[in-house]
C-alpha cells in the first residue's frame, strides 16, 4: 500500500573513522522538508568548526521528495551515498547530516563515498524503525440527536478525535488512516443528519 511507509522513531547517531578523518552522522525523524533543513542547520551550527556537513533527506510516503548536498566535497561523494542509505533501508521522513573532521590524509573519491555511506548506515542502524500510515482528517457536523450513533461509530472505529464541539449543532474532526477515510465518511453519512465537509 502506498500510504504505508517506514521511518525512524527517534534520532540516532553513528561514527565512522577512516585515515584520521572522523565522520559523525546524525539521523532525525522529520515530517517536512522545512523541518529536515532546520535539523540539518542545527547540526551545522553545533559543528561550525567542521570542514564539511553533508546531508540528505527523504519526505513523504510516495518517497518522491528528496534532496542531498555534498557541502564542498567532490560531486556525488557525500550527499548521494547518504541518500543511498535512506533508500537501502527503505525509509522516508528522515534527514541525515554527516559531519566530517578532516584528518590530513585525502581519502579519494571511493574512500569518501564509503565513509559517508558507512557513517549514514551507522546512524540508521542505531534507530528504531517503525511502519506508519498516511493519515487523513474527516470533519463533519451532526445534530445533537445523532450524538449516540456518532459516538458509537467513533468508538468502534480506529479513528482518533482531533476536535469536537457539542451544541445544538455539533461538529467533530477525526483522524484516521488515509486508506480508511472514505469508508469512515460513508458510515458517518449513513447516520441521519450527519454532513461531512467533503
């Protein structure tokens, strides 16, 4: 199912050393590109004395929104191998930043690719990976008389209540797996007086 995806539950760290160069990798769970860039900026600020902070991120269950950056390393030697690890773990909604402290010995193109790839792999290996679902909000209104029927339906569904307002006319917003949203809407509209917002 396209709306099911794998991601990490919490940040993870890894370290890789090669010929006196040190690579510190940080993986973060993120929901948007803006959040990914903010996390990367935090790492850049914290490790301002490092020669390079290279990074990559992948967003969305479709895994179509992604970006990588070599941050001054030879083209394709840092960002792409980092992104490659996100791909090989089959993850999304993840940002990884790898900080390099240069040890004085050049690693060459293949050495850099290996170092950035392994550092990213170490960070992801330290993370717990979970399966998540895209979620959708279902908003609707209903008359107070329909309250019992609505609450029974909500209780018997896996939806969570995001907001609710009870008056003569009541409104509620539920959050449910995106692939279950249309079924929930259909069951709601079977109740007299319920109007969904879409």
